[in-house]
C-alpha cells in the first residue's frame, strides 16, 4: 500500500465530493492534509472523520480566485505543517443552468472560467514556490473531466474550462520539471457528487447506460489515483491526463 507518511498535501475544494474523497484517502495513506474551501466541511459525517484525524487535518477558508486569500492559505498551511509536498487543485464549478449559444450568459461563462481555470492557475502560482523552497520536489495535480474531450450541449463553459486545465497541465509539467515537480491531471467521468446531482438528471441516465460496468462513479473511485499521484511511485509520470470513467470513453 502506498505510504505518504510525513508528506503534506493541499486539496482545494476539499470540503465535499471528489475533493473530500481525495482528502480522506490522503489522510488514510499517512499524509497531513490542508483542505482549502470557500465554505466549511459540507458533510457532518465527513467532518467527524476529519476531526478524528486530529492535527493531521486542517480546514482553511480560501477562495482560490482571490490571490490574497490563496497566499494566506499557503502561509497558514506552512505555519501548521512546515512544508507542502503535493497540491490537488480540485476546486471547480459548473454553470447552474443550460444556456443555448444564442442566449449565452457571458457573466456565467466567465465565472466558470475564473473558478476552474484561473483558480487552478492562482493556486499553482502560490503553492509551487512553497514546494520549490522545500527542496524535495513535489506533485501538482489538477482536476479535469472527460467533458474536456466530449462536450455537453448548452453547457459549453465547463468542457472548455476543463480542456484549458489539461493544456495548463502540460505547460506546467514542462516548466516545473527542472524543479522536480510533476504535474498531472485526473479526468473523472460522471461521479455522484453535489455538482452532478444539481445537473440535468438525464445526464446521469445517459452516462449510466453507456458505462460498461453499469454504475456511476463514486469519489472513492478517484481517491486511489490521487494517493498514487501524490506518492514517490509516480515520480516518472508528468504532463499526463489520467481518465477515471469506468470505461465510458471506450464503451
């Protein structure tokens, strides 16, 4: 089993869904984890689990589109744990309503891009120097989506933002290689989470009918890959997008 004892990981948007699943798995593997989110821990059971981890887990209020808040979150994490070894830039949103192109709300489009793309960029901008200063190399993992390569009618902002995340991943992988930092992206398929439950219910039926295993994903299905990418075992993997979709993309 992969061991992350002594490592420190940041998970943005780690208060629910895929991010929370990542945080819990990283803790179970032995890492110290700082959860950055705009709100508190969304689920009472999850909050209780994190509390039982004691000093190994902290929750920090942070809007990743705010540079000052992100810089402060880095400082808080370093003050608590003394270092950062891995960062999961996972915070993201989707447009709340469908919008045909002729009726596209540009403010809604810009908000999705701001949180999903600019938020990941700001996170990297402030976390990477802390990893470099540690002198041990590290890991940066971005959350993409299979939507980046398929498309969703009337919801173009989300797929476009995730395609941008994958391009950002490749560029940062080249830039940060000399610092010993690997950069990869995880692209989940349709996973049961707060975000997907707010989407059109027909999407869930569409995905379920086309997944070879016949079931939607769960945050725990992503968590194992997150642990691996945070570990030393993944040291020669960089610039890649790893798809976790139950076979939807090949089915």
